C-alpha cells in the first residue's frame, strides 16, 4: 500500500507542478503583448551606421552618417525619416535640418500573432524621376528583441534623445499630407 501511495503522491506532485508551469506560461503570454507595445513607443535609430568624421579644421569631434529613424507614436502612427544625423563627442545624435531627407508615414500594430508596420513614402527632398507620391504601401514584420528591433533586415536601437524632434516631424508630415488632400491609406 505504501508503494501505491508513493506513486499516487508522485503523480499528484507532478500534476501540481504541471499546473503551476501552465499557469506561469499563461500569465507570461498574456502580459507580453502590452509590454511589447509599450517598448515600441518613441524614436529608434538605425544601428551600424557608417560614420564619417568632419575635417579636423572644422571640428575634430563632429561626425555624420546617413541613417533611418523610426518613430512609433502611442496612437499607432509611425514616421520613418531617412537623412543625415550628426554626433558631437559621440553623444546623442541629432537629425540634420539642412540635408536631403525622405519621409514615410504609416501605422504599426502588435497582435498575438505578429508585430507589423505598414508605411509609404510621402515626401523626398529630391524626388525620384517617375515616382508618384505618396508611394505604394509596404508591409514589414517587426522583430522585437531586448533593446533592439529589426525591420526589413535593418536593426534599430532606442534613441530617447530624438523623441521630441521625431514627434515634431510626424505632426508636420501628417499636416502637410492632409493639406495636400491625402492621408496614409
């Protein structure tokens, strides 16, 4: 009888452990979605930029690079800015005000199945010959990792210092597009 009780006790302990594991997985899965959503809000700067130093006679601590910046707003809108960023003393990059740029507007969403972004080019300082703006809608998956995201093979890191400027760019681009009679489709 004691062998039977030991077997039943071991079975009950196993059942309890499995229920606990199932419960923890369930809690983790239901908590993950809002946490990821909150992680995306704000500006993200492309990683692995090809920095060029300014001539030493101009400023030995200044460097620039072509970059992409993605800004995810809390209301589901997204701005992708492509242009030149500057860094001084390798601190907080700033978006250039005077160089050429491209702006893309769209929406982002996170569901239980996947994280996606839909966007289209709405402005270029120098438009490509034959290109119609706004351009076609592109859809990409967002891969969310700790401290980085990946979209279309490009990796991005959070850039809080660019949040304020990115919000301004998003508002300006949205207003400009609506003034022209459009909106993100």
